[in-house]
């Protein structure tokens, strides 16, 4: 019998009360539920570990060893203010995969800004006129409709226009949601925090030329070394499914000096798994039951995804 390792990832955290109101709530993990889940894992003998320790244990393959890693992709202000403090309370480590364009202020956080404006206003102005969003349901519907129409290379420009139409200070809105280098410096010195890389600008790596892909991976690692003195050993691919990263990209991660690269292909980490295509199970607002978490912990979601071709 080999060990059972489960890698998980999420993007943002929100209190249970705030989660219910958020227009893009499935992008968040309900922190009340996460608190419950961390307690559940401890009671059942699961070890919560860093990515580094997860790789070490997967190589050992010790019978009956059960371990789980939690990673936060991108990293926003709530990573610093809410997520890491929750893990501290449980004396549990957490891995942060940082998109360096966020603390550098070069990456448009258009989805966060759009959500914020919808959340805090009952009427917003679009390029083709104003719309009323008086209820939580109306805000959610508007967010998904607008985000879908913006998504792509034009998103930042469309968002900039939206901010002008609604009197939003785009710079202030960025820092309302972004993690800063000062916050990351404080987290760097926390023994429970492991920092890894998640590109510079969060592109779909498979869509880039080899040169551009290398610049995204190496650039994020170099920036973390420059600003934090952290030689990030581990990397996570943005998006991370089979169409988003493949063998070429795994080789680029290896050449960039990373010890591992994680995807978002569901499944468990086994002794013979390749270090540059590690499976991770995404958990978000739709996963608010321990029964759903058990499907990840037992590998059922990974098996089902492979059977259905959703990898």
C-alpha cells in the first residue's frame, strides 16, 4: 500500500457572510468551511504539508501516509489578511504561487474590480448604457455576463473604460485587492508559508512561443529572487488543464530551475508521478461540503475526470 497525497488549490478566500454576497463567489473559498475542513483533516490523521514536503513524501511512498498540500494561486490581499492567518491558527503550512505582475501593479485585476463595483452599487454604467443590479442574484448574473464578454486580450482596456464611466480610481482599486511586496516580505519570514511562482502575467502557457513561455516562467522566478530573496523552487501553471500546458511546457519549467510544476488536472500524487506535471484539485465556492472534499482525498474526482476526458 503506497502513500496517498492530495494537492489542492484555490484563489481567494472570503468569510462565510461575505461569500454569500459576492458576484463572483465561486472564485473564492468560503473560509468558514476551510476552517472546518482543516479541523476535519487533523482529526482524521492527514498531514498538512508544504509542496516540498509533499514531493519528499511521494517519493518515499510510505504505507498509510496521508498528506495534503494547500496552495493559493495568484495571491491577492486576502491571502495576506485572511487566508494565511487561518492556516496559522491551525499551525498548518500553505504554499503561495505568486503571479508577480500583481504586486508589481502591471497585471490588470479587471475581474476583481468589476466584481467590487457591482457589489457596492445598485446601478452601473456600461459602454452601451446603465444597468440596474439591486440584488445579489442580479449582481452575479451581471458579473458573469460582462466578464464573459470582456474575457480575452481586450479585457484590460474594456475594464479601464468601465472604470472611467463609473468614476472608479483604477489604481486605488488595484491595491484594494492586490497583494503587495511589503505583504509578501512579511509572509516570506513566516515558517508556515512556502512561496512559489505562477508566471508574470498569468497567460495560458501553451498558447505562447517557446521564448515567451520561458520569459514568463523564468521572469517570475527571477522577480521573486530580486524582491524577496526567495529562490522559488516550485511552479504552478495558470489554468493548468491539458490544453493549457503540455510536455514542451514541463520541459521549460525544468530548464527554468524549478524542482516541480503543478497543473490543475485532478488526481492524487503517487510515487511514480512526474514532478513537472503534478495533479492538483481545485477547490472553490462550489465545494462547501466534507463529502465533496472526500471525493478529492480519495481520488474519485481524478478518476471521474479522466473517464470523462476532462483533464
